[in-house]
């Protein structure tokens, strides 16, 4: 999971949609795709795909990219040993042609494809795989989400040393100290070119390798596309990788991604025909349905979560008395009771959302079930009463509470500029918090600046409204939920759990990774999520519907909330003469 997670169980968007009914929904004809009815057809080569990105990347290095603005740009440049088939939700071969499993899941032997070349023409081999895992992902000096996932099974330096080795140029062996249920999914992480990146590792500057100022020609991958041109704030242009092993794919040979931070501007570009598809917000529906000749897709409830999070990091650049507030569960729960989730669902999402109280949404079946999380109902009197029981009182009669030391209960809440939903949510939360005596300073700042504040020292923030993309397997969100994770937003990269409840969650997540019995694994994750929801380190807000509008010009067109199914097979049915 990344802020995406950039890194991403498939939203079963094809299940009945359970949420607050919307007057808009009754009058709109949505297309609901069914994976069991989708068959990939032979396509036509050529043409250009045009779409929008919601921001500039922070990095072009897939190993260290953790935000969606970066992963969205570089995702098509790289492939892993495996990939997840979004139709079956099973790992399938990619750079690996096949594999065998030995010793009850503790030893894997992968046979690599022999027809793969890097986009600069250099041959791909087992050396690249060993380099990627041994020198990059398992390098303690290179924080990355893949290592966050592997930490659950690789506990000691010996585990790391024995993890991967080359058997021959096209055969690689992995050894695990214990069975690891999500292992094949973890191996979908991008494989990196040793001949291009080894020097950066040896020189100790890998974290700055392939930054946003790097010449796109230097970016070398095994994916279906290469970057032809990147102009900051304007556009990323792609062309088909001439060495991509799935020839003649990709069918669409060029892609143009316009960088448009404002969703309203992105919608205008779509309505003018300048882009081929666009994500739709509930407030866009009236405008979109007035357009002629478009298709509107209902992808189901998003797996993404949005939330308000308080900084609990002892190393953060915030006053100690505020840190004490934020670390108190009763304080967080009190403010959770002051969030009008149902009001947000109606006013922000036009009823096309449902209140969210825990770290996964109804999309994450079978892990999610009704009644899994405690519900913190909207109750301003209860919220105020809970704060007063903690010692907060309006001692000077100005309407703002003070703590026992006389510090005013004032909080700076940040969100990313240009995201209308989060800005509307922030203003609603500000209004309700101030009704119970909490002064709120609400600010919108650039997304990448916000991510930097959240993920790097001095962690200069008090509270943030932001979102995470969700993950197919709960374990892939380990970098968020485990106390050692780089995206454990409220207090990241802990050497040991700061709280007893975080220690419990860590153990449940790691135990679930070793559990091969799916029913037992399911209960372990559910218990971890129950604890997180009870503690409210994040005040979860709402789960909206995911929608997409497109012009009907494509074949093999299958959007999902996890990305495109068989994207390289998509083709343009009406090519310009």
C-alpha cells in the first residue's frame, strides 16, 4: 500500500454495491464489467493513448517511489518476476517463466525467460535479479516498500544473506527461514538493471539515482514502455519498448500523459476530447452525463482509504504537549466522534460513498465484513465531554479549550492542494471541531511537499488529511500497518514497537504472513484491523465509489480499481488514417 504504495484482493467491483443510495445513481447508466465474461481479443497495432496524471513524480526510481505521483509515471517501465492477474487474483509468470516450490514453501527455484532484453538492448539475466534483491531491496541504507514486506519473514542477517542466489544465468533460488504466504506476490516488485544502477549502490548514492532530472534515455526497464520525454508540470510521453518480450505488444505504441493537478481541469480536457478517459468524482456526474458518446464505468467501492492522522512521532518537530495529546487514544476517539462521516458522504460525494471506520473498505473482500469495526458515531456532545474528562476546559471563556497546563487546543491540519474532496472534508472537520472548542488552522499545500513532511525528518506536521491506495493482499500494506514500516504514518520506522497495541498488530501481521491456511490467515488480519480501528491512529472518513469515463474507441478495455487488466492488450479500434 502506498501513498500509494504505490505500491497495490481486487475490488470485487462486480459484486452488489452496498452504500448510501444516491439520487444521481438512479438516473445514470453505468457499465459494470464482469471479469468472468472478459476475453482478450487480438488487437490492432498503432495509435496514441491520452490521459492525465495528478502530479509530477518525486522520483523516477521505482525502488524508492512510495507516492502515486511517482509510481503512476514509472509503473509501465518495469516488470517483476511475477505479476498479479487481476482476473483470477493469482500470481502468474512475468520475467520468470516458471518456478518450483520445495521444502514446504521455504525454497523456490525460478526459471527466467531467455527472450528478455532491457530497453537499451542489453540482455536480462539472473544477475539482475540477484542485484535487485540483494543489493537494493535488502540494503538497509535504501528504505523501500519491498523490504518492508520481506521484513516479516527475513528476521536475521543470516536470513538476508541466504535469501537469493544465482544457480545459472537463467535460474535463481530463493530461501526463506519459514513459509511465507504472500511471497509470490512480493516478487511482482520491479526488477532493476544491474548494468545501470550498480554503480550508484557502490557509491552510496542510490537514493538520488534516477531522479526527476535524469535524462529519460537513461531509464532502462523491461516493461512495455519507455519514457520519451518528461517536461515538469506539463507532460510525460511514452513510446513502446522495442525490446519488450510480449511482441507485438503493446498494441498502442504511444502514450501521452498530461500532468494536471486540478481534477476540474482534467475533466475539461476530457470534455474537449483532449484525453481519452478520466476518473470521475461524484460532483462531476451531472457534467459528464451531459456529454455525448461516452461510456461511464462503475468500478465499485474504492479500496483506497482517506483519513485524518495525528503526528505521534517522538522525533517530530511539534511541541511536546501536542505530542502528548495525539498519543492519547481517548483524545483521538473524542475527535473521531466529531467527524460527520455521513454528512461528508452526502455533501462531498453526493451520496456515492459510505462512512469508513477502519483501515480497509468493503472492497477488500473477503477480509472485510459488516460489523468488523467499532463505529464512532457523529456526536459533538460526546466528543466535548470526552475532551473535558481528559482535562480540557475553556478557562478564559474564548470558546477554545485549554489543557491542564493552559495550552490552547489548537491544531494545524494540512492536505494536498487541488484535491477538492479533501479540501471540502477539511473545511467540514474544521467547522465541527471548532464547535467543540478545538481551534483548527487548515492549510492546503503541494502534494509532494506534503509527502516529504510525512515521510522524512524533521516530520514537521501536526495533522494531515490524506489517503492510501489500498493493497490486494493485506500483507502488502505492511509498510503502513507494521510499526517498522516506512509509511506507518503516525510514527514511521520504529526500531521496536512504541506501544503494546502496535506490538500486537506487528505480531498478527507477521503471523498471518507465515500462515498457509487461508481461513486462519483471514482471522489474523481481521484481528489486526480490529485493533487498529479501536485505537484510531487514523480517523478513517469515507469510502467513495470509483468511476471512470471514457470515449468508446478502445478494444480490450478493462479498467479496475487496481489498474488496467491486461493493459498492454488494449488497442484503438478507430485509428486515424
